[in-house]
């Protein structure tokens, strides 16, 4: 893509309202613009990142056997009255009345709706287990929206819902999702730790939050330093194998890790002092097992193997897709700007033409641009080199292909890796191969 024809409005000044690095950088790099308190428009660069994150989430949900659907953002209050949560949910719920005086709401989550959809369609134990998910905007009227997209009022969430015949099967669903989450976050270049957590307004008995360590995190966390750096993506755990899931789950839960609300001083004492770590973390996902809370209250049953009615067991599983954009930047930036992990970068490379109008420079840049197509953002503006360098660092492309007149004449480019700042002089072909990966 040509930068000169794009819409990448960067800011020179640091916006005064932004308290943390990711919020500042998202505004400065032109990823989002706030349109009302806690509500953001996603500009082209930000949208590409959001889409990349959603794609990884989707691929790992599908790989774990979950099925994608799409439910609406607006829900009927009647659904929530059936589960009893309409009053309980409180002022975080944005309540709306339509022209016929019917009560509606902008969904903060979808347990009721999915339970209703599922209950209307599924009648037999043979249709279980099922896990359904969607990636959809939510609205929660947070008292204090802050930190940009990290605590917005409107935000994008992946929420999955599992339906199983009994407790044992529901536990398998829970473990499967936990594995899918570890794979998902690893692919985004994040180290997430599952921590025992409170269930809050979703309810239930078993829950884990997935926490990214960061000083600006809102949760205080306690964990064992031995939490391993395991390669979950390539680990041979089969989603359909109960033993694999048990091994995985034991590995996940044998070491101490808890958020403040679930912190257990006695268990903490048993962690060797040298391994105790306290810090702050950002919650990027949470999973819940809550049994028959919604199916029972909403009257959903299926015919079991012996014909008797069975109330399906459920769990729900959320990932903060839009929050992750901020969380990734918190985990990966420096003084100069964002450092995108390859997997979610909006562009894999910037092509920097240091002398626009120089025939050799222009020709080589055009070749690079044609070869990389949508993988690269070609800075073809008639700007000084310094401006282009600064913008490329701010926008955080994993690679910069720097093309100046001397190099172009000799068929060479400078290839810079944003993450560690290393620069190499290579042929254009080598640079393209490296960028393509
Ligand atoms: P928090 O404790 O941060 O308010 P939550 O526990 O209420 O979040 P969940 O119901 O677990 O949120 O929602 C699933 C995921 O959605 C969270 O793990 C988080 O990543 C994301 N999320 C929740 N609230 C927001 C928000 N206001 N802005 C952006 N993302 C959010
Ligand atoms: Mg949560």
C-alpha cells in the first residue's frame, strides 16, 4: 500500500489524556480515535491489527472444535428476565427502549441468548457436546473507562459457550478451551498465565483468568516463577484425548497462580520464597464453568440416552479482542514506538524511499512494493529521511526496507529489524525473502 494514498493520521504531540504507553501509542500511530467516552473508531492501521488478532482467535477456536456463528449486539430484555440477570446486572448494562416501548439492551455478554438459541434447536443428547462462539461488539457502561481500548465501554470480544451432557464432559470442554487460549496468546507473542479467579456476574464454581504481566495492569497477581515457557502451539496435545487434556491441565494448575481475589495466603506460604512473584497483570481472557446455571433457569433440557430429560452443563469463554491490541503494545514497545509481533503486525514491512524522485530509488522501491503487495506499506511521501524513519519506528512494522540513492545504484538495500534495531546491507531479493519469512 502507498502511504501517500492511505489514511494514517499520526500525531506529533503526545495526547494529554493518555496515561499509559499503549494508549498514547495507539493515538499517536493513528490506530484509533475516541468518538465518545470509552468508544473508539478503528482507523485503517488499527483495524488491520484488530482483524489479525481476531483471525488468530478464530483459527484456534476452530482448531479446538468450536463453531462460529454471529449473534446480534442488541438483545431483548425478556431473555435476561428469564435467567434472572436483568435486575442483577446493574448499571453496567445499557438499557434501550424501542418505539413500541419494548425493552432492549446492548449485550454485555451472551449467555442468555446462546442458551435460548441452543435450547430451541437441540433436543437430544446425541447433539452434544457443542461449543459455539462469535466475535462481536459488547457494551458495558463502565464507571471509569480508561487506558484507551483496554477498558472501553464498547469493545470487541470473542465469547464461546459449551454445552455438555454431564460434569465430566463439561470439564473436558473447559480444558480444551484453556489449551486453545494458551495457543492463541502464544501466537500473538504473549506470555499469558492462567490464574484461579472469581466468577463475578457470570457465576459458577470454576474460573481462570488469563493474565499478561504488565506494570500498568489492573489486577494484582501472585504466581510461581517456575511457570514454564512451554511451546503450547506445537505441543502434542490432542483436543479429543481426555488423557492429553488432563496432563495439560495438571501442568497448568500445579503451580501457584492467582489473582488478588482468589489469593490464598496459606498456599502461597508453601511456594518456595525464591520463586514467589507478585506483580500486576492485564486480563486478556477468562473462562468459566457454571454447570446448569443458565440452562436450568431458562428451562433448557435434552432427552438423555434413557429418554429422561437432562439439563445440559455449560461453560463460557471470553477473549478481549480489542483489549489485546493495547495489551500487545504494553508488552512490546520502546521509546520510539510500537514493536509489532510478526503475527499481528498491520504490515510486515515499511519500504522507505530516502530520495523520492531519484530514478534508481524510485525504481527499486516500486519493485519492492510490487513484490510485497499488501504485506508492505511504501512510504512514498516527499518527506525527509528522518521523518520516514521516525514514522516507521512509531508504526512498529517488524521490518524496514530502507532504499537510498547509493544503495539503489549498487542494487543494495538496508534491512532493519524493528525489534532489536539490527541493520544489514543486503540485496533486494534477500530482503524480500526475509520479510516474507
Ligand atoms: P474486567 O475484570 O477487566 O472488567 P471482566 O472480568 O468483567 O473484565 P469478562 O466478562 O471476563 O470481563 O470478559 C471477557 C474478556 O473481555 C475479558 O477478559 C477482557 O479481556 C475483555 N473485557 C472485559 N471488559 C472489557 C472492557 N471494558 N474493555 C475492553 N475489554 C474488556
Ligand atoms: Mg473477566
